[in-house]
């Protein structure tokens, strides 16, 4: 039987080890391995990722800067909660940024980048059908990475990737809604058609619609801040 913790084990020969550790813990949070409000003991994180406390602490500082964790006096790091109001704000920004990314991709992407996006969507479709939550999130992230690459706008890419940590948690939440995974693939397939047709107006509208529908699905599961 496969060890579920193996999903988060870090390859120690990776050139950017600190980045890999940060990514692993971020993925564990987004996939629900660690729940909102749950403490993140350093010892457990070291065992999970297979790296030293120094690397884990550096990763936690990065995740704190992203708003994904909180560090409280006498309690240490814990997973931050995303309130309904915070999520609404995140989705408002996502609509604008991803809409722009779709416009720019339709206008600027090379033939190779279009092929890469098509392949990423096919991988996402397979993950939605047969994969676990971690595989689905990774495939969704890969799709958006290809979309950002083809937009050819460095500032936009930086902004979207800075937002990505919180967005990953919300993606995992929205996909809990019955039928949402299937509907998400349908929406992205229509978006891909518009991008391949180099139609920036339609692509932007479809990209924004996809985010708005994801917002409706995710907000159903989130509570207002007490």
C-alpha cells in the first residue's frame, strides 16, 4: 500500500530545495492534509518532508508572508482560515487578473505554448476523473502556469503567482461542490477553444465566467468571520 505521506516527500537532490519544501507544505495545506486552524509542529513537518528544521522554518516564513499560515505567541505556526469575506476579495481580484491573462494569451501565445496549454488541460481532465485531491490541484496549477506563460506579461505572472497560495485552498474548496469538477472541465474546454481561435474578447469572458462560477461553489462552504 502506498504511503500517503510520500506525496509530500521532498527530493533532496533538487536544485531549489527550499522552494521544494515550501511547495510541499503549501500543497499539503491546500489538499486538506492540514486543516484550517490546525497547528503545524516543526517535528511533524520535518518527518513529512524529510528535511531539516532549518529548511522547514524557512518554508514557514515564506508561507506566513503569503498569508497561508499564522504564527501565534506560545502556539507556534498554524494554518490560517480563509473567511467568506476574504474569499470574496480574492475572487474579485482573480476575475480581473485571469480575465486579463486569457486576453493576453489569445493575443500573444506561440504555437508551442498553445500546444502546451492543450496538453495541460488533457492532463487535468484525466486527474479529475481518476486522481486524488493532490493530483487534481497540481494539474490545475499546471494549467494556469501554462496560461500565465503564454500571456507574456511578467507583472501579471508575478501577481497571479503571489495570489496562488490562497487560491489553491479555494480551488480545493470549490471542487467539493457536487458536479463542480465536471462543470469546471467543461468551462475550461470552452475557454481553450476560444484561446486556440485567438479570440481575446470571448476568451476573457469565458475566463471570468469560470472564476465567478468557482466563487459561487467555494463560498457555499465558507463561513462569515465571527
